[in-house]
């Protein structure tokens, strides 16, 4: 992963955080901006420490030992030697749909999950290619960045929804008719444009990480 790509990702995440501040300011001025920043910080804390557990729980993942999934472990064992990575925890997901993903905040706290379907349908060579791709994301910390970006985007969408409700009920913070009208326009524009901007930046972050994975 190049220094240039780290800089681009940090810049884009900074833009996402800036969007949160814009929405917060539109909702409640300086106090709203501060509350929005605290809200984003809490969401990022949760996503950093607990996103892997949340995702695996959602997909009903079960950690498997070498005795329970010898083929899965053997393939991962070969790949981590080549990639010079610590061994991640391995999880089996129920379902026939072929799917696999990696999660975790860093290479030392990573997990690779695969469905029953992908283990049944793919040959060792095919499965090795899929898992190698996921381990590449672990090595480059793509999973953490993508999770944080998605969390911030979700926060922006949530705040934008609040802004829409605020506009519907006449805006905030002004008793003057002209000021109230301007506030409603600001809320509506923020509610419409902020989620779109967040989505564009999130896609740019994904492309930025994929280009160097």
C-alpha cells in the first residue's frame, strides 16, 4: 500500500467527517455541529472495536477449528505463510450461496468467513484464489477503512433524515419568518445533497483501496 494511497484515503475520510459537521451545523448551529462530531466519534469507536463481532453475528458465523474444517484451515495456512500474516480466526457461515469475506480491525485481529456453499462448490485452487483476495484486504487494512467509511456514511444519512424532518416541521432556531424560511431551505438542501456526497466519497474510498490491493 503506497503512502499516496494512505493520504488519499485519509483525505476522503476527512471529507466524510466534514460532511457530518455540515449536517450537524444545519440542524443545530455550533451545538449541533459538536453533537454530530461526538455522534460520529462514538459510531467509529464501535465500528473499530466491534464491527467484526457484529458482522459475524449477523451472518450467524461459527468459529471452526482445524478438526472441524481441515480443508479450510489447510488453505489458509498455506496462504498466510506466503503473505507473511498472522493466522486469522476462521468462521463457517450457513447457506448454499457461495460467499466469503474478511473482517477485523487489523491483521492481528482478523477473521475470514466462508459459507458452506463456497466450500462445497469450489475446488481447492478456486477457493485459494478467493481467500487470497480476502487476505489481501486484511494485509492492506481495507476492511477497517471500508467499515469506518460505511459508518460515517450511515451517520450522515441518519442526520440528513433528521434534517428532512426538521424542514417538514418548520426548521430550527429562528423565530423570524425570513430566518425560518432560510433555515428550511438550508435543511432541505443539506438533507438532499449530504447523503449523495457521502455515497460518492464512500465509492471513491473503495476505488482508492482496490487500486492498491
